C-alpha cells in the first residue's frame, strides 16, 4: 500500500503545514510519495530531509529581514521578486540555516513539485532534484504571478504551481497513493473569490492566453477542487488536515506571535493524526 502526502501552498501560511510535518517527524513518519505546491514544496523538502523545526527557524529569523522579503526586492532589477531569491534559496540553505542535501538524497520515496506552464496553462509535475544548490524547481513552483519573474526550465516558461493545480490530490491518487494525507493552508470554510489583481494579471501576461484562461477559472476550479476533496474525505478515502483559522494572517506575515501560533496549530493536529497514520503508513 503506497502512502502519500500533499502540501498546499500559501506562502507563509504554509508554516501550518510545517507544524504538521514536524509532528510526523516526531512519530518517525515519512510517506512513499510527496507532492508540494509553491511553499508546500519549498518547505516540504526540510520534512523529507528530516530537519525538524528548520522552516520555523527560518521564518522566525528572517520574516522581518528585508533580504528575505520586501518591496525593495521586487524593485531590484536583478531580483524582480518580493522575496530575495538568492538570499532565500541559496544563502539561507547553503550558509545560514543549512539544508541537509545528503539526507534529502537518501529519502527513498518520490518527490514532485507542481509548476504552471504558461504556454499550456496546465500543471506540470517535475521531480524535485536531490542536489540543486540553486533550488530552481522550488523557486519556479513558488513564483507567484506579479511577485516573481517567470522561470524557464527545459525551455518552458513557468510560474506558481498553485495557479493550475493548487491541491494536487488527484495527481497523488494517479501515482498510486492509497493512504493519502492532504494538508491545506486555509480553513475548511474558506471560499476563494476573484483575484484583486486580475486585471493587472490579464495585461501583464497577455502573451500567454492559455495561462490567462486558467487564471480566469482559478477561483471556481479551486473551490470545486476542495469540495471534491472533502467528499473523498467523507468517503474515508483520504485524510485532510486544515488550520482552525487563518483570519488576520497574511501570506507575507511578519508577526512572529501569529507565525508561531499557526505552526503550533499544525503541530498539534499532526500529533493527533499521527497514530492513525502510523497504522496506515507502516
């Protein structure tokens, strides 16, 4: 029986998911298959490398550091992202809070990230390289429209995987996962509305009509995706963990008290789920 985990994105809201994963590490639980979207993938590799609390340490140390995130980074022509790309994806993992590449390489399962292909408007599922000190695939899956540059991989233009497949539970099922955990970063009652930046997105990416079609359907597709997921949960086919509340919590949150509280919510929910997952995954 193949086990799997799906981590939704959501920028710094994904600290909730890292709390869940840290609790799973306490229980010695790793899945056979991992798939993450945006920050779900970027934070998830620390779970696969068994580095408990690493993501919490990073966010608490650097959420208020302008090198990590801030408008100045977006205005920098060499960066063109709200996040400091070199600082976040190279300096931190390779110098300040080291990423354990060897432990990640030793993870015996499969690890994928979701990227949105601008040419097709569809999701591409790329393996996360085990030894990439630039984390190019992880940068691309995190590339929120307007806040990141376009990334080119294998001659294809990519942005945030959450645009095309924000909660890739269907991909996990297609990959043979029979015992699947899906970790959301929005409370169960959440309903996505139309993007406030929709008109700007339509102008900025006018050379990618398929991508724009995807963005126009994004809210409806996301809400439908969640409803189908909750139906599978009611049928006992998947396990879902979601935060109690994300009200007042920004995807670029800088309040350390709020950050720690959301991580703690995830951690305690992960501890509650661990006994059942131990039965299913081991």
